[in-house]
């Protein structure tokens, strides 16, 4: 653990933060701040139905079928809608990082960490646009759905298969293993505390529930996420709004505290600003995943007429995660005044909820943790499976990974949260470095796609459609 912590701290301090901020500014400038200027279009296209092209299957000329539609050959279509792909990626983003991660950032970095989480979300949304658009561009055709992600745009875009394999191994390690332990650990602790049940029993039940879902495949995952995520997020947001209304007079002082703390104006220690920035960026990335290379795996599955549509929706996902849900947790904690004590992580969030709502707060938080963490476990598994298929597209390999996922979820009930965080921070750093290098090298494709999208809209095209002939030399199997 000491080695993991030392290596992780060095990478974050000298490399990852510099790359995240630098790339986010570079993308924001070259995309003409697309995450702000096209926000209304993001919202309008959230529920866009699956596109009827490009096609998949034996007959290249036959359209890909809508979910449940039957072809002349008897095949049943299983297209992933834009909203379902958005829900899968949001399921991974919205997890214990929104509850325990925000609390840890405030505990270590002070209220100022919240400000830097906001800054990284506003800038990082441009990075999310880039990686999701590239994932759509270089997606591949599967048996019954599209698939893709950073490993695929490294192989087919950069033409560096070794880089794709390296990233695939890292995301399997980071999301298929390390991240799952954090989610499982937090969930087991919360349920065990609420119901006075040994965490070992909770871990066994959680592992079994996970196996039931993941053996059903991507479409069961998509349906599960599309049902759970909106309910999960909306309920938590409404609760935060209620707490804000009840404590309305305290809002100005709280916002002032966040800004003052962000720049160290209230801290005596010289390193206070650096700690706040570090924690804000670290936990912000863990929560919204912009630049980490995880969400593009879900973005690639959507059946849409133009890659830019999914890029816009993934930018919206960053805003939803950090500017809305993480902010809700931060406000609940800061308004309780308990962040100056000795509580950290989910315990701090639980005590803050109890302060505002009494026993109901504890019960609601337990339910929120279950929905947040469980949906994240399912979405993280999907990211792992996508990359297992990249390395070895055999059913035995996928089934082995499914069983291993159940074992890892089980392990979460037997580890400490500190051990899990150490492993996750290192995994996030390595994934982010490799992914951002690839996105920068392929950035010309995303810039050109956005230009084409805007040109079609200026010319009166209501629903721009992508023509793969725009990049005649690129390997765009998913669009041909």
C-alpha cells in the first residue's frame, strides 16, 4: 500500500493534473467551448431514438433492427439507444464517488476542493466530448450491438494495437477489479451498519445479484441502467433541494466559504491550496471520469446518425454527475458543519444526512448508496467485458471474467476503504495518461466531425448524418 500511495501521488502531482488541465483547455479552445454553446442541443437529443444505420449482420444492405423488431430472416434487433448508452455511462459516473468521494475530498482538502471539482467538470466536459466522439467514430460491429472504446480507437485510429492492449489491461484492472472493490466496500459497510448485518453476508448477496445481471449481457445491463439511473439521480437531487430550501439563509455563507477555501484565503498552511486542488481533481475525475477512458466504452454502443451526438451527451453526463449530484452531496455536508470533525468518506455523508433529516436521512442514504454503487458495479463490469473481448473475443474468456467479477465484488466486503482507494487512484492515473495521449493524437478527427456536424445544421439539415467518406483512409467498419 505504501508503494501504491507513493507512485500514485507522484503521478497525480507531476503528470496527471498537468495533462488533465492542459488537454481540457486545448479541447475547449479548439471545440469553441462546445460544452457550453451546444448545451440546449444536448438536452433535446437525450431521447433520440436509435438510428436505422449503419447496418450490422450478415446482409450489409439490411438495416440494423430496432429493439424487438424482427427481420425477414427471423433475427431480433437489439439496438442500444442514445439514452441507454448515456444511462450506462452515467451509471458508472454516479457511484460512491458522489457520496464517499466528495466527502473524502472535503475532509482532506477542505471546502475549497468543491470549487476545483466544479472547474474540472466545466473544462473536462470538452475532454468527455472528444473521447466519446472518437469511440463512436471507430466503433465496431458486434453480433447484436456495436462496441468500442479507447482500446479500439488506439488500434484502428492510431494503428497501434499494442497501445490498445495496454489500455484494455488497465481498464480491466481499474474498472473490472479495483473500482469494484470501492463500490462493494462502501455498499457492504452502509447496509451492514443500517441493518446490523455482517458485511460478509451482504457481500455474498451482492456478488450473487451482480452475477445474475452480468450473465444477461449488455442489453440486460442497458435496460437495468435505463430504469435505475433516472430514479436514483432524481430522488437524490430532490432531497438536496429540500435541504437547500430549509437552509436557504445559509447558502450565501456556504458559497463564500467554498470560494475562500479554494484559494487558501482562510488557511494558515501554505500547502492548503495545493491539497484542495489535488483532492478536487482526484475525486472529481473518479466521479465524472472525463478523460479517464471509461465512458467511451458505453458511448460506442449507441446507434446514432452522427458521432457528435454521443459526444454531446457524454459532456452532459459530466455536468450531471459533478455540477449536480456531487454538488448536492457537498452542500449537504457543508451545511451540516460536520466536515471539521474526524469523520471521513461515507460516514461523514451519513452523519450529515442524519443531521438534516434524522433517522430518515440514514435510511435514504442507505437506499441511495445501494442504487449508486450497484448500478456502478454493473456499468463497470460492462467496461471490463468490452476490453476482455478486445484482447480475447472468446465466450470462455468472457465467462471467466464474469465469474472473476463476482469474486472481486465479494472481496469488497473483506477489505478496508483505504486499501481500495490506494489501488483505484493508481489505476485512474495510468488509464488517464494513456487515454489522453491517444485522444490528443486523434483530435483532428473529432474537430473535423464537429465542423461537419455544424455545417450540416447551418445548411438546414435537422438531423445531421455522418458520411464515412469524410475520412476515406480511416478504418470505420462500424459506419460502412
